[in-house]
C-alpha cells in the first residue's frame, strides 16, 4: 500500500472485504481501541484454503514473529504448519501493535 501509515491502516477493512469477495472462506478480525478514536490495536486473518486443509496437516503448529519497524511498530505473528510432504504451510497471520503488547 502506498501513502501514509494512517491511511494504510484505514484501508485494512476495505482491503479484507475485497479479499473476501474472491475467497468467501477468508477470515479476518480487526480490533481498534474505542469507537471514538478508532486506533488500531491488532488484526488477524486466515485465507480459506489453509483453513479447509488444516485437518490434513500434521498436528504441530509453529508460531514465528518478526518486529515491524517504522512509525507504527508492532509484531507480525505467523502460524506455520507442515504438510504430509514436509513442506511449510502458512496457516494464519496476526499483527499486534507494540503498545498493546506492553499493556
């Protein structure tokens, strides 16, 4: 996404709604602070195909995280599983604001 971070976070809901038009099984949840200021705190998303094939994967889920840099710092969490052919399969993603983690 181009532009400011504020504008990009405002577009998340509409972006995820567009993805849902292509993938009806797409799951997402965006959480903000209060109704007044609507400050981003965290979001979660999972595409439909990984959700449907999860029962075929090995019962081990690995969580990995990386730190986001820039004006809005946070953590990107990734849930990863291994398929029967020993290939890495990304299951879900979550972005958490750094101030939310500290609180």
